[in-house]
C-alpha cells in the first residue's frame, strides 16, 4: 500500500500551508481540467475579503490541500498496518474525490445554501459522471469515476464498505476538508483561531473494521477542532459584515427567482465573475444588492434577537418562504421615517444550523473501540447546542442611515400577525 501511495508521485505543487504536495502525472493532468481550474476563480470565503483583505484564497487552493491531507491520512494508516484491505482503485478514487469535492461549489461561499438548489456535493458527483473530459481524466489516474462520485455525494445510497470508509474520512469530525479550511482560512484572514496540530491529528488516525479511528491520547484534538470552529464562525464566517453580504446576495437571488428574472439553472457552475454578472441586469432593481456587495457597500445590522424567543418575528422569519412577509412588515413601519428606503433594503438574516457534536471512534490504550460520546469530550450534546445558540441570531440589516432606535421601534410595532393571516 505504501508503494501505491508513493509510486509515480514525482510532480509537486507548492502550497503555502503544506509545502510541496506530490502528484502523479495523471493527477496533475486532472488538476488542469477546466472544471477544476474554475475553482481558482472562486474565493474560498466569498465576501469575507471585505472584512479581512487577505482572505482572497480560492477553492482550488483548498481542494489541493484536502487532496494532500487525504493522502497523508492513508499513508499514516499504511504505516501502522501491513495489510490494509484497501484497493489501489479505491485509494485513487478517494484522492480524486478529495481533489474534486468542491467542483460543484457555488460562488460567494454559502450565500445560496438556504435556497432550493442542489447540494454542491451532488453537482460535483454529476460532473464527474457526466462530464466526458473530467470522467476520462479521473479514470486515467487509476480511479473509478463512479466510486469517486459516490465518495463525494454522501447522501447517495451506498452499501460498498470501502466507499463508505472513504466517505467517513472525507465527511467526518476530523475530516481533511475541515483540517484544511480551518487552518487555511485562519492563515489568510490573519487570525490564530483556526490553526490545527494537523500532523499530530493525522499521525493519530488509524484503521479498524472499515472505520477511521482516533487514538485515545489525541482526543484533545477533537476539542481543539471544535473550539476553533466556534471561534472561526464567530469572528470570520459569521462576522456581521459577512452575514450582511450573504443576506444581501440571498435577498437579490430570491427576488430574481420569485419574479422569474433568473432560474435555478442560472446559478449552477458559475465562477465569481460569472455570478457577479447576474447583478448587471440593471432593469431589475433588487440586483443592485449584488453590485453593492461587490463594492463593499454593505447594509448595517440594526437589530438582533436570540433564536428560540418565540417572537412573532422569529415565527414568520424562520422559514425562507415567509421571511419576506416579516421583512415587509418591518419595511412598512420604517418607510414612514425613511421615504427613500426600498423594500429590498430591509433584510432579515438567520444563519443555517451548525453542528458542534463529535462522531468518531476512539481507539483506547487496551485496543478496544468506543464512540466519542459525552464522557470523552467537553462538547456534549448540550454544550454543542449552547455553542450553536451563541452563534445563531436573528438579525435585521438596513441602510446605515436607519438608526438602532428606529429599527427596534419598527420591529416592536410591525404587524407580523397580520402578515401571517395573509398567508
């Protein structure tokens, strides 16, 4: 197995985090395919660069990093086990899946996550199978394109144990995706919070009964990852400026979809520039929000409340299908004091749920395998829910000329019950 993972890996790509990353000629050729190179034109963290100017790294940087860490995980397991029951085709399929896992990703990070679009994993899977050039390039690496697609698309039915094993690595608690993006996003944003002891984590991973396991002494690394995840969401991914930009993009797209100006198909397989082109439709006024985000003219947060309060505002705003009703109720109150205010400039934002729970098998000193339940980490289910609740807030974004007092008054006086009755 060590020979398979080393033979022919004679080409290297220089990475700012991981140094020289080895590729076979066939993997290097796969990297040059247009569907992969498109990732070089998509910023990893979307509009975050408006707040952290160094955060202009791309999905391609990240994908190369995930590929590298995936190979390191397999090498670590191979050093500890002479006869791993993994096939060459399976390992190459896993490496291809790691490199290609984001080829279906949308621009502007997760601005489209709440919309009724296909998951980017499903799009990536469909591309690997349906794009002839990509399919042929994957096959030349020694991988099975169907297996690579199934590893990425974890929601697709699959009972093949080797495929499921690779899925559990690529989408687990200590997955190479998370290990790369936390460290990479922290590095380019200039903050220390996301940096992981990646070499130690990978060296502590092992293989048992078709499952990735983590050695008992490395359990602290899970807590480190989850604390880092919390801090990165708090300071970067869900910074109020990032949330404002995300909400503005989402509002513009929802308006365009509702009015038939764009279709869902218009959103797929775009890079940043192509996506921004949607905002050049000057005849559709809400698309000015996309242009405003591009030029860092972000709406300001003027109201916030905790989720779970049971307020009429939350009840109406929790569903994306009725959120515009809540926004309209607030707009009606605000426009009395701000006649120039546009309805699409009143935006309610609720971030998607986020998980802080652990799901990995622990290899104890006596050789037994146990689940990483509440007894093994401070991140119990209750603590995880608490961390999530501290991050997820209902926020109201409006132009900067709207005062905090006006926004709070508008929310207090808005007729949310009347909007519900109209439904």
